C-alpha cells in the first residue's frame, strides 16, 4: 500500500478539520439569525392565567347579534384586551343555530327557534372559556288565552313579562323567603317575601348601598292575586277605574305576584312610593347601581306608552345581572328587551 509522506498526511488532516468546522457553523445559525414571528402574532397564553369574556352569557333573538369582549387575565388579575390577536379563536357547538366570528361577534340564525342553545368556545393558546348562548324567548311564544284572559305560560322565568296584556295565572304562588333587609314596617306580612334568587340579590344591593352611605328600606314585595284584587278594588272605589289603572295593576297583572319585584324607599314617608323619590340620593344610586345586582327600574320615565304605567322610580324588578345590564345600558324597558316595544298588545294563542 502506498503511503503519503508524513508531512503531506498532516497537512491533509488539518484541511479536513477546517472544512468540518466551517460546515458546523453553517448548520447552526445564531439566535439572531432565527426567523422573526409574523406581524400581529402574540405568544398564546404566555403571560395569562385565564380568559375573561364580557358578557359571560348571551340571550339573542333570532337574527340578532352581539359582540363580546375577550381579555387575557394576568397573575395580578389585570386584564389585557385580545381584540385583533390572531391567536384568538371562537367556535360554536351548533353553527346552524349560533355563529361566532374572530372579532367576537356572536349571531343567532334568523331560523333559530325559541329556547335553542349553543356553546361558543373562546380559545387562546391553551386557555379556553365557554359562553352559553340561548335563543331568546319570544313574547308570542309565552302567552296563551286561559279562561278568556291572556296569560303568561312561563311564570317561573326570571325574565317573565307581566303587564296589562299579559297576566299571571291566578293560582300561581312562587316559592318565597324573607330577605334579610330592613322594611318600613315591623309586622310579619307576605309583602316581606320574595323568590330566593331575588331575595339574595336584594340583600347584596342593600349592603352595597349602605357601604356607599345610602340607607334603603323595603316597602312592599310579594303580593298574592287575592291581595292585588283587594288593592285594585280599593283604588277603583276611591279614584275611579281609569285613574286607578294608570298606577295600579289589576289582579294577575301585577309584577309583585311574580315574587321578583319590590317597592323600596329611603325612609322618608313623604316620598314613599311617590315620584318625588326620584330626586333622592337613594333613587339616583339605584339608577346607577341596581343593574349590578340584577335589578331594573321597571317603569322608567318616558316609557309609559310601552309599560302601561306611570313612572315609578321606587319599583325595582329582578331579572338577573346579564339582562339587567343590557336593559340599563340601552335605556330600554323589559318589553323592548325582547325587541318588540308593542309586545304588550300581542294577540294571545287560542
């Protein structure tokens, strides 16, 4: 076997080592040479521990849509809106009923039916948040003629609409408890009682008002069909039916029978259940904060032609936080919330 001289073999080995070193440097570029992330991209869930969605639940009429706001929640509980982030996705469990777009717009199909539901899942990296969506109850679907009287068919619903064209069943009596709040009277009475959901929320509302220096008192909560019959009859005798109907409900047409409504005051007897209550700090506090606890001012000023009743700043009604905030934000009534301002006059099913 022919061998190269030692000197030449040594030189060849050195050249081979240099070539290998050069190849290695090309195969492993420095971090500064790595490709940059695409514009607009954010590292999914890197600095967030959870997602926050507002509103957290939706109730949409067929064909209606609403945009939700999605934020990333950091360890210090601060929130960063994620609008426009390409890593954010929304998907629907039932696209034929509800659709969800990347910009946060959630829409109910025009063909969706009352009571249908879907879950919209918001995802950002490994973080997920579900938004329950319900196709809003139609007022036409929740009324029927019973004994010649247009009567609601969903008396247990928190958003039941009761007015002069939509009566509660005469035999309806909800489950009732007494909220732990001060009243303007000491005796035991049915007008201290409310449905548990409303009673708990009322306790929180009164506590928050007191923290802000506002003392509230309950005046009249639940009223049975029989009690309302007696009250209305007395008002008719003293003021005539036409005048009485402007401020007093006929039996079955009172929200108080639902167990979700209560008249409140600030302890001033002069303005108890009178419109002058509207000028009090307590009434102004209610306008600003009632929705945070699921209550609305049921008979607002300027909406008499829709609600059928005069302005009552003292009458608050529990409908749940999401519905209350929507109504307060838009400055509408419960009737208008169902996208039918003249729904109080809809023809009942035969």
